[in-house]
C-alpha cells in the first residue's frame, strides 16, 4: 500500500529527499531480456535537469543515474531495477530562512501538521527533485512500450501555454519541441514566452503553464474498467506531479461547449480498418484505448517560491513574511514536460503489461 | 488488484450490468459500531435515480437498496457490507438495434475489441447504472466521515455549467441545490438551463456540464505523498465516472492566468488559528488537506446516445449509422452530481481511515 | 487492501455471516469467453455442504449458488462475477447460550475485543460457512486453469490423517476419494476412521485431521520471487482456512530428517524432456513451479465446538463454562478437503493469469 | 503489485543480486518521529552475516548498512527509508562451473525457464543474500512495535532442531540463544549439534533445521479476518524465506494428536484479567492475536549446495553432474534464525500499524 509507489504491474517506488544523500527508485515488473543501460535513461534526465537555460533554476545537478540491480550483461532479468542518483549540490545552501517558516503554496505547513517533523532543506521529500526518478522510470517504461507494442509507439510532451499565451495548434511541429528552452512546438511563440518569463522574474513573480502529452501508436484495448480506466490512471499519474491543479483528456473541459452531435467521434472504415472522424475523446472510450492518439493536458500552477514577500506564519504560529531567494524556476511548468511524458509512459507501460 | 474496486482502506467493489439481474457492491474497511440501515443510503440513491424529472432519462427504477451483510442489530460489525439493488426494468427494451453496432462515443467498440464479447443490453457493465452503487458506497462513506471527523464535515455537489451557460458564483446558495431539477446553486439561471435542455432535445442532441464538489470541515493532514495524494486520488475517483473528460482542484486550469504573487494562498493567524487569505489550492497543499474547503470540478461530455443519426461501423466492420432511440438523459451531467459527491466522499473516507 | 479479498489478478472477495440473509462473493479478473454456468460450480459446493453424512454437521443448507453478474449468454464477459447463496437454515437456532460467552478455541473473544461488537449467531463472519464461497470461487478458478493450461491440469484433495490414524500412501487411489464420507484415498483405513469419529463423538470430543492437496499438469514458471512465491501464496491461502494451524510443501517438516544428498531432487533427461528423480520440493523451486506435481498439506485442529463442558469467561469478564450443543462437525477437517482444493485452485489460477 | 514487496502498511521492497553492486530495500509506512540510526539496524545484520563461525559460510561480507533517506536529524520523517549494503566480496569467485548447469534443489532451472535469462553468480536474485535486507527491515519493524505497543514487546527466534536432534523444551533459556553458534536455547544439546554439522560436512552433505520464533507482549486484536489473518500473514512471510518448506502456529501439526477437549485453550480470570490455561493456538484465534505469546515454527531444508556430486542437466538440456564447491552453509537453518525473527517482526509491525 506504499504511497511512494505507483503502478500495478509496472510498479515503481521512489525515495529520497531534495538535499539528502541521494534519490532513487526501484522499478518492479519489468519483463526480462530487454536491453537496458544507463545511456537509455540519461538523455531523459538531461532534459529535466536543472541549470540548463536561464529560464529554469540554476541549481547545479549532474543527475547521473546508476543502475544498481536487475540488469545482467546488458539485459533486464525480470527482477527489480534499482536506480540511484547521488545529490551533488545538496550542501550549498543555507536554509535558516525557511527552517521555521511555512512557504505559502508549498507542502511545508501540511507536512509539519501531518508528521510533526519536516526536512525543510529544499522541501525535503516534497521537492520536485523527486520527479527526476519518475523521468528515469519513464525511460524504462518507454523500452517496455516499444518492445511490447512496436518501435512506432511514441510518447511526446510539449508546453502549450504559459500564462495567458497559448500556442497556435496549426503551427505545431514536433521537431520544434527540442529546439527551444520551453519544449514549445510552435516556434512563432517562443520569443513572446521569453519576454513573459523575463517580465515575471523582474516582477519577483512566476507563471503557470499548460502541458500536453501524447501517445501515438497505442493499440485498442489498454485500460481496465471500472476503476482502473486508462484515463483515470493517467489523470491520477499527472495529478501527482508537483504543482499540478488540473488534468483533462481529449478536448477536456472544452467538451462543455460541444453538443452530442458535434462531440461524438464518428467511425468509418478506411483501407479495411476502422477509423474515427475526430478525436474529441483523446484516444480513450469507456476507459479503454481506442487506437487513436492518446491526448492529455495538465496545468502547473505558478511557482510558489518567489522573491516577492508574502505573508505567512511560522512553526510557533506567529505571523511573519517570507521571500524565497535562490535558484527557483520562474515557471516550473517547463521542466514538468519530461515529467508529464514520463508519467504517461509509466501509466501506459503498466496497462501494456496487463494487456499483452 | 481488482479493477472493479477502489480505495485502500475504505474499499468498495461494484458488480453488475445495466440489464442483468441486479447490481451490487461490497464495502470493506468500514469500522465497527457505526449505526447503519437502508434508510441512511436510500435518500442518496433517490437523488440519482432515473425518471425523476423530464430533464433526465425516463427509465423506471425503484433503486431500492438492501443490506445483505456486515450490519448486526443496526450497527456495523467491521465486516464487509454487501449491498444489492435488483434491476426491475431490465427486460423492457429491445436491443436489436444496437446489438451489432458500436454506438460512437461509447465503450461498445473498445469493449468488443478488448473482450471479444459484450453485454450490449444498455451498455452492460459500461452503463452509468453502475454509478448507483457508488452513490450507495458514498452514503456509507459519509457516515464514517461524520463519525471520525465530526457531524460538521459535509460533502456537497452542484452543477455549475451546462453547455455555455455558467452560474454566477455570487448567487451560490446551498439551499437552492435541492430545489430544482439540476442541482443548481444559482436559482436565477435555472430557467435558462430548462430552455437549453429543451432545445437540445428538440435538436436531437445533448449537452455537457461541469460539476463542482466541495468538502467542508475536513481537518489538516488527510492525504499521503507522493502517489496517493488527496488531490490525485480525487482526480482519479472523479475521472472514473462515465463520460468525465477533465478534473481540476481549486482554481484548476484558471491558475494559468494567475502569477506567483496572486496565486499563493497567504497565511495569517486569526483567533489563535492559522487561516488562509484565499483558497486557490482548493484545500490541498502538497497532496495533503490544508484544513480549507476541498474544492474539485469535473466536466461531463454531452451524452453520446442521441436520436440524431451518426455514422458508425458494426461488428462485421461494415459502415452503418445509428440513431439511439429511447430514454436517455439529454445531459448526463445532471445525474452525475450525486455520483461526484459520492466519489469525493469515498475518497475522503479512505484517507480519513488512514489518518485517524 | 480489503482483508476479505485474496488474489492479485484472479481476485475474489467474500461477504456474509453464518446466519445473515445470504453469503456471497465477487470474483474479479476472470478472462472473457469462458463457458460458465451455475452447474459448473454447484457440484463442488455439494461436496462441501453440511448434512451429507453422519460424520459432518447436521445443519441443513441447500447451498444453491446463483450467478448475478459477469456472465452473458453462458460466457464470461471479463467483468466481475457475483455469486450468492441465500441462507435457508439461519433462523432455526437459539443462540442465548453463547450470546455472552466466549467459546474457547474460537474467534469469539478476539472479535469482541477487536470490534466491540460481534454477530454471535453461529460465529457470524468467523464461521466456516464463509468457506462455501471459497469453494465457489475455486470452481471458477478450475475453469481458468483448464482453459489457460489444459484440461489435463487437475486439482485434487484428500484426507490423509485423522487423529493419530494416517493413511498408507501405498494404498492411495484417487478413485477412492469420492467413494467414502472422508475424502479418503486409502479404502483400507475408512472403517478405522469411522470408529475414531464415533468414539470422539461419544466422548463429547472431536478430532483433528491432515489434508493433502495436489495440482498436476502445471507447467514450469508459475510463481513470482521474492514475496509472491507460489508456495508462500499457497501457504497463506491454506492458512486462512478456519482451524488450520500448519502448512507444508513437498516433504515439508520431514525434510529435517533428510540430508543434502537425499533431499535434492536430481534431474535427468527422459524422452527429450527434463525430469526429476524425486519430488521432495513438492513441485516448487525458488518459489516457482518446476513442472512437477504441486503437493501441499495442512492440518486442521480438532473442532473447538464440543459438547463437553469447558471453562471460559463471558462478556462481563466473569468465569463460566460452556458446552456447545447442536450440530457441529466432529472433525472439521473432513469438510476442509474441498475448501483446501479450492484455495489451491484459486492460488494457481491467480499465478496462471500472471504467467500467461 | 510488486512481488518484491511485502506488507500492506509497513511495506518493504528489496532489490539486488548476490554478486551485483549492492543490495537494498525501501521501507514505506514507517511513522514519523521514531529515533533511528544505522546502529539500530547493524547488530541484527551482524547476527545474520556470513563468516562468523565455522558452522556457517566463509564468505566475507561486512554487511555495513547505510540509511540513504527518510531520516532527518536522527528521526524518521514518515517518508520512505532507503537502506543499502554494498557487496564487498562479489568479484572473488569464478562461476564458470555453474554458469550453464542447474544446481538441483535451487531456483536455477525454474528462473531460467521463467525468465530466459539468469544472473548465475551466486544465485543472483534467488540467493539468500537477499535476506540481509529483511533483517534490516526487521530491525526497523522492532522500533515500530516498541513504540506502538511497548518496550516490553519482544521478538525472539531460536533453532529447535537440526537433523533429527531436537532440543529439550524444558531446558529452554533465552539467554543461551546468543551464547552459541546455533541460536540454540538448550545449552545441553550444543555439542551434539557441533558433531552433527561436522559429520555432515565431512560427508559432503548438509542438514535441515527447525526454527521457532516468538513474539511476546503483543496485545489482543492484531490481525484482520478473513484473508489477512495474523497467522496466515506470518505463514506467508516465513514461507518466503529461502529453503523453507513448512510453517506452523502454536502446536501446529501436533494438534492432530490432540482432541477437542485437550486442544481448546480454556479461559479463566486472574487478577481481574482474562488468561488462557494453555497456548495450543500459538497466540492467534480466528486470525487475531489473543494476547498470548505468538509462536510459530518453520522448517528449512538441508542446503542444496553440497560438495557431493549430484545428477543434473545443463542449459543445453544435456545430462551432467554438479558438485558445489566453495563457501556454503552446511545448515542454512542457522542463519535463518535472524531472518525468521525479522519476518515475524515485519508482519507484526504491519498489523500494529493497522490496529493503532
């Protein structure tokens, strides 16, 4: 019943604090005889790792992953894969500022009330640093998906909105995603986003963002009614990411502006195969994949750690204020892109292993 | 690992098909010595049951619930509570129309591909009829919440938008909710909604809706990091409801229009107690309840069963079309209100039992 | 986390009290398109049901099982199978004797302390009546095993010892098992057992028994290291049966009288296939089936409900004594045979579904 | 559903191979604010570690445990505790002998068939080396038990039989256990056991053993009917230990030689408290702890790795023979004592956390 684990068959457990010795995860349920080495995982970690552009935190972490078990002579053995990343930058900061204060918008107050103790260094367990291990697990999940389904199956994530600035979907080009600091598929909006972030930073503030994740090449049949629906598991998985406040599938909340006639995805035959004339349902019908592209979006709230002073209380229940100095992401949504991809990948891998 | 079960400590399993002999659920994890009888459950079922107004389906079901186990001399024993509702209206319909056709927007195609067999009568297991048992489980969950927390703790749901017509939150009045056919808290908008539904029906179409559910009186500390967060469990629970395509917590997707300064919920002391100056986070911080009102919203797509003809294919993979006659809800979102309340209640009860 | 459920993929949940309205179970994880009807289940229930010979309890129960869901036109649909048996004989007894007294050797005292309430009628939930539903689930499990592996796969149980009287394994004949009141494979010992039981009854006492269960035709590879080993899951499953105090696999406790040279099961090739020269390990190596016959034994303690007076206390913590009159099995081990078979079958079905 | 995890609330997951880089475990469910450091765990590992006497394997492992997470300033935080032991002696051996041969009595054949790959170095994942992490988890479990129940609660294990030589229970003295190489509570039998082991070794053979584990100071009420009974969970936990072939509770298999009159544990009042006149049920009634001492026994088969040549086959399905040279325990039952204690402790801790 571990609440630090997710997945029923492809199951991973993460551990570690932001400024502890290390972070890690144990992945169980990986089939045997899949070729796997650190190099299959590292590129995804590199996408998420801090300090890569001026639009993300300047914390320096190599995030070098090491496989400690479950792989023998380059192949998975069917036994748990233990991954570890040693924290290299964990001693560089003085936390006396936040030791006794609850940063508003963070888990500080709730953890302290729930546990009566908290590792305040960088948020301890509640830090988004934990998501590095999700990305690592996601890389392993991709290997499973590609082996069980096909190499055509693909998981992609992109930032589609920062603040009130939304991409033009007509400009979507997958190639753009890796060519800017924002994982943005619409190159025409990139400079606008740079300005937005710069302005937010100058203002001592931060911005929210919306991320879209897609899985293509997924066959019909993944997902289990009634309570382990593919989309409800995706919703849960994405909602566990730090700072996420909403999740939607297909046209999501916008379906309220459709009606029964416009919203159903009609079916016809094409080249001897059933196809759909639209994808308002985001590739999931009755909780089960329909063979269409799976599409989900989630919103990440503006970073709560900002330099502008905000009112709060301390552990003595005295009123005070806090200004979070240091190396914070002006828009945590950016680095949430590889994390969202990873959570979609692990959820699909889990259902893959139930299906095949 | 039953995919027909949900909850870790307060756990319930549902069974039964829309037009089978009966539907039922087994609730495990209920503490002993809670006073419970059918009358504690029936009123909630009555709110959800079909045939109550001209704005919902005309199917006639008494939905009389019977407790078969787990209660002795009016008190729970700590053992599984088995509930059953016999289907009374299950033989009245001829299903030859849909027997071999996949209703677009439904689970027909995906179930058929996944299982190679489907109980086509009224959707079988994929029918929203299953949600009656969620409402029953929700009634039991409320008893637990009230016993473990206090009688002040309260779960309320309301419809806040139909099609493009949204309530005015300033007009919200809890009392209104039970006084109209829509569970609408804003009495001023009710007549507009009547027109909307009438028009949709005349047009052979249907409408989507947004439901808001709230839990008040919940203490700080419910929820478990990292993967069993209170809000990720709520998201999953709501997303399992038929036709739901999106879920959000607090200000949800709208947080993208805020910034770090406006979005954090600042804290002050009042009458010796910590309070928050806003509730953008919807009562959850770091996945743990903060003591504020818990607020979630979910969107229900327009009913897929409509009388207007739509293109589809059949089990022989031939193109055809379908027009769903009969007694369907023009807006399934209406009857989703008590279901949403129930799923919020069962999720909170589950975390209650982990906490206390 | 329901403690009234067992199995990860083939998962069933039982509910109901000895003298409540009904008992039932919900089986999840059953693949679709398996032919199933009440008649596939009833014969196994008939083997277990009370009142069949003078060597078991005289309680009269038809134990007629009814399938309420999950089967459509004679085939499983992949959805939960709900089974129910209405209690017919539940009102015939006066329980004033045991209402306030704790029957020694029973769960009365521990349930009362744990729950603060107990359904004392016939033991309520702790009654062996619950095992009827295990037998029903076992019948469904057999269908899965036969479909997934082959019709040759077979689960058999037999009584091998009553009191100090043990069968001669050389006389073992599967055919005998169904031809006497004891499920005894050695016809030569049957009359001795009759005398033993008669004497125990005359003496106001009862006897213990050892049951052996076997599964043949099981391929190599079922079972999961490290904590879901096939044999540890079998041990757990058998140990959950009422009154069981020990479980062993293969030569079990007798292996302590072997040594490394005599105990290892050597392997050779025969007709191009690996075979073992012995089966001390009972068909399981490292927690995984080896392709040999799976063999387990469990011991059932002498029935605690006896007519001879025994010292005990009551709910007021006063000393008293109790003599359990009525219709009790002089050796509950006899009716435990079909239950043991069922638990072996459900455990193997569960691992089957993980394997295939 | 990880099969490398055990426990529902106190849950731990182990990882690592005998000759990989490291072994480790992640413990979840540990309450916050328990004082914990490496020194609380190390003494238990030292009891199990190899190379301590001439009666156990001569493999040299320091088995130094390191806490990587979940502890802050000496106190548990409520978050996962990650423990690691680096393998120091893992490169010293040449495995060419067993690389292609299946050691009879081991998991070699079944793992190879199940996974199509195996880490043959020292048995890889199937090695008893994995049990070091159980001992570590057991040490943490003891801290929980002592905090939740009382410091009086105590878990003890002892060897009660080697080969056909059984202790005299009248000579049982807890103090003896730590004063000989066998964890033997009867000092009078120690020299006989030394001879037995010496002879077995000279004979190129090995011996089986029976271990008894006890928990005292456990209150009434731990354990959950029907399928998570305390004794069925203990049975499972002990059965997962390498080479265990049987488990019993209380008088176990010997109950078959009792009758209803002699076997029930009668109750009386003493000093205002209910007490039992015997403990044939081993401290568990109806699956729930009765307040008496919890007593379980398990049998460990004779070590399968022996120097005497035995017939087997290889990965090419050719007949061959094998003689396992090297540093093996002549009686693995000895080092199973701390492992058995640990599994009893973790099972009780798990039920403790459900109860309190």
